[in-house]
C-alpha cells in the first residue's frame, strides 16, 4: 500500500533513508565480498569531488564507493555492467548519499555530537568478514580484508562514524509525523474505489504479411534497435585449482615436534579420575547436612530433594579440575574424597552448599606417547598443512605482484591450467546454452569481473582454508550486440512484428477515438473489419491493484484503467511489439472509508511513514545548507567519464 500512495503523491521513491543509513565503504564487507581487489573502474590520482563543511570527499573515495555499490548491485543483476550502472543514475545516487553522510557528520561535529570509539569498534566487530571461525572478531581477517579492498582502517572507521551519527540524528527527524483525518479519509476511500471497463486486443500478428524484408530495411532496423540485442560483457578466464589435500603426504611433523607436543600437553595424557554425580545445592550448611542425613538414611537423593522443595541436578561424569572451576575447590575436594555410592560432605560455592551422590568412579590410566602418537601426528599435520597452504598463497600473491605470469606460477607448483569460453558474470555462455561451469567458477568469476584488463593474476579463495584457485583474465568482450548475420532470424521476426505493430496502432487509435466519442467498444471493434480476439471485461478495486502491485503482478492495461477518466478510452502498446491494447473505462464506483477504522488507521500509518521520510530529507537538506556543500563539477565529470569508459 505504501508504494501505491507514493505513486499518488509522485514523491521520490528510492530515498536512501527511512530511519537508517547505508555505509557505502562498508557495503563490500557487510556482504562478505572480500575476494576481489575491489577495483572495477579506476581513477587516476585523488582530487576533491566535493567539499562538505571542512571535510573533503575525494574522487578516490567516491570511485571506491561507486564500485562497492555496483558490485553489490551486480550480485542481484549479473548482467549489469559498470557503464550501465553509472549512466543509469548509480553514480549520482552514490555521490548524493556520500555528500549527505559527510554533511550529517559535519553538522553533528559542529554542534557537539560524536560516535565514540567503542561504538565504532562494535560495528566493525559485527561484520562477518572480520570474524574468525569461532564467530569472534579476528584481527588477522580484519587486516586481510582491508588490504584486499584497498581501504585504510581510518577510512572504514570514518564511514562507520558518519553512519552512527546519522542514526542518532535522523531517528528523531521524522518522529511524530502526523496526517489529519481530513487528508487520510479521501485517500483511504480510494482503496475502496471500484472500476469496470473493457479491453480490446489488437495483435500485430493480424497485420503481418509473410514477406521477407529487404536487407537494407532489416539492417536499418537492427542499427536502430541494437541495444535490444546487446550481449552483456563477457570474459574468458584461465585458472588452476589447488587444495590443502596436495600436502597430505608431503607435510608431516618431525619426531621432535611430536615429542614436544606430547610434553606440552602432558597433563592431558596423565592419569585422571572422573566421577558421575548428582547434586543438590542448598542455601545453608545446616540444611545441606540435614539432607545428607536423609540420603545416608536410605532415601534416594531425588526423593530427599523433593521433600524440601528442591530438584536434583544431574551433573554426569566430571573430573576434579572441571568441578573446581564450575563450583569451587572445596566442593571438588569433598566430592573426590567420597567413595563410589557415598554422599559427599557439605561444601560451599558461590551458589550455596553442595551435597553430591557419587554414582560411580572412573579411573583413566595415563597414556604413553605411543598410545597417542597417531592423534598428535594428525593434529600437528593439520596445523602444519594450514601454515604451508597460507604461506603458498602469500608466496603466489607476491610472485604475481612481482610480474610472474599465471603460467609461471602454475608450472612452479605443478598445477594444471584450464580455460573457459567467453562467459557472462553469472557463468552462462551465450554461444552454448548447454554449457555448465564448474561450481568453483562462481567464486572465480566474481573476482574476474572485478578486475581491469591489465590486472595481475589473482589468488582466489574458493573454500576458506581448504581450496583456492589462481586465475587471470584472458580476454574481455565489452557489452555489444552480435553481428546481424548471427541472429538474422530473430531480428527478422522482430522486424515483421514491428511493422505489424505500426498497422495495429492505426486501428487501435481509431477504435479508441470512436469509443471516447460515445460509440460502444464492441461496435468500434466490429467496424474495424479485422478479425480480432474477444473483448475482455475487467472489474477491480484500488485495493486489489495495491496488493497485486506489491507482488509485481499488475497487468499494464489494469494500471492504465485506474488513471483514466470515466467514459474514455486509451491505447497502450503491448510488450515486444506484440500489438496494442484499447482500454475503455465504462464505470467508476466511488469508495467511502469514513466508517472503516481499520482502513483509516492503516492509511494514516502509511502517511506517517511518507511524511517522516519527507521531514528527514528536509532535515538533511537543512544540514547541508548549514555546513555548506561545494561540488567540483569538473572533477565529477572526469570521474564519471572514467568509470563509464568514455576516456
């Protein structure tokens, strides 16, 4: 419903804000995409793109933010290229977001607001790409991710600081937004409005002649409509896969290392004793002694505990050190001084007084080195292989940076190089619909499409800590339509449909004119003297339209019918030159929501959100005026051209 009302208001859909903010530098990290270099379109040098208050937004920061946002968008739309993204408004949108972000930070700083280091640390620690296998923040992963993205730590911290300030300032801007009932009622009533009409379909096929088009006409049509047939950017990649398995037989711990590990963990392999216990914790020593007496008198520990309103805790098997850590040393001493089947003397912990029933005692003999050798060798081997694999990937990266080719490194490490055909970013081969890329290609292509043509080969992590690939981009085919000859049959079909659509439009316009003049749509269609499909009758409400809109299922003729005046007819072109629709609105039943409290309440809530967003936008505009914003149009034009490949 909110989309419906936004359309009514003709307000700016796609405001970057509601009550939160999106960090542009942080996008790459929040989406866990840290495999690539982060560079799509480069920018030479780093000038000033805009001055906001006393801060400067550099062209380098802007370029990086555009690339990060583009990469996030490309994951949803794999056929998108950077040029299309930039020219489609992506560049201007990111620029505006960054200027707003800088302005909010400058405004907060000017009036004494700040985001402390602890807050920023918390935000950074919450990024999954910065976390280790245990889910905790990893300094090593953090540094590696920053290096891979080419971002300095201070840049990231500044970005999070700005976003935290935005959260503080913007959350109150739209608070308390209110729409009066006199405004809400008419719009709520619109949802109850019902409309009835007819749709006549004028198909292009009804006017098609089975005549082969002239070559010149076909070529002119193809030239004019080339973008319709454009194949997105394609790249071919050479790669070689390797995994930690290649070291299984090569990397083994020495006898000295095995002996050292055994000595280090000697306590682990020493003789030990574990006791299986049930316990009850009581508030006083006297109560604990009384309960112990009941158990020693023959009552079960469960019955004894129940008699005083308590329950038994089944601890299970536990060794002395573990019990001392979870309870107290005195509790552990008492339990381990009691024989199997006995009841321990009361002992105190921070929780109270413990008594325990010893169910059984298990003694574990000491283990010799020979007994645990296989276990230690396996553990050390895993650690050494992890180290060797990490050293290998670093070595490969260094060699690529020093100028070594993919073939050089692959030969040195005895890796087999494979090559792909020209592929789209999603792994499809436009020349072979049956082509299926290997599963690892999803990760490889994500990096391949992030590189510039002259980029060094890359090391790609396929499965963290398990499998990797080295790869380089062999060839880049920019987005372009294929030669006419290769798709002549398709273009011919489209040309014929286009010609039929032109003739169909003439008839559609004539029918619409007659219906708007008072003639019934059935008579106007009959007078056309062309065999056409049966006229359809449609009836719907605005509420139905809003529901279908949320599901993305609104037929265009139905949308048109709800924008027309009663008693009129309009034409609408069908997709892909399939023909034309003539839409006739015959009747409007006005709705009345004045007694529908549920609808009035829901509509008021939607108005509150829309007004809140508007207040927030105006607050940001006021902050920009307060701190001052000055754009460097020359630098922005240069950067936009560089990113879109015009230079």
